[in-house]
């Protein structure tokens, strides 16, 4: 419930911002990345259908780095794999570089 309230608050905030489309995209992709990492962890524990690592990397690098990092941390998922740490750091650096470009 709290997650959806935070999502709705962020979505409402996006409507007020000058770059509403970008803000809406960032909220959406971070929410999907967070949910994907948490869902993949639950499936791993149940021996169920898993998401591909390529999809998880793509969500992380597709500007969903905050949601992916939070999902990795809360679900304790993919924390021992150095390639996921590298893609998370790479996503953070990419977003920081994009924020610096006018």
C-alpha cells in the first residue's frame, strides 16, 4: 500500500514539473525495475519462472537504477554478482552524466 501511495505522489508531482514526461518515465521505469528484482528473488526462492539477467541489466541501464538498487538491497538479490554491481554503478554514472548535459 505504501509503495502505491509513493508511486501516486510521484506521479502527481510529475504533472507539476516542467519535464513531466521525463519524470513520469523515471517513476515508471524505476517502479518496474524495483518490482522485477523483488519478483525475480521470490521466484528464485520458489524455483519458479525467472527473469533473464539481460532484462534486469536493461532495466537498470534504462534509467531504472534507483529502483534496481533499492530492489537489490531490500530483496538481497544479485548482490554477490559483480556484473550487477557494475551495471548499477554504470547506470548511476550515465544518469549523472545526462543530468550535467544542458
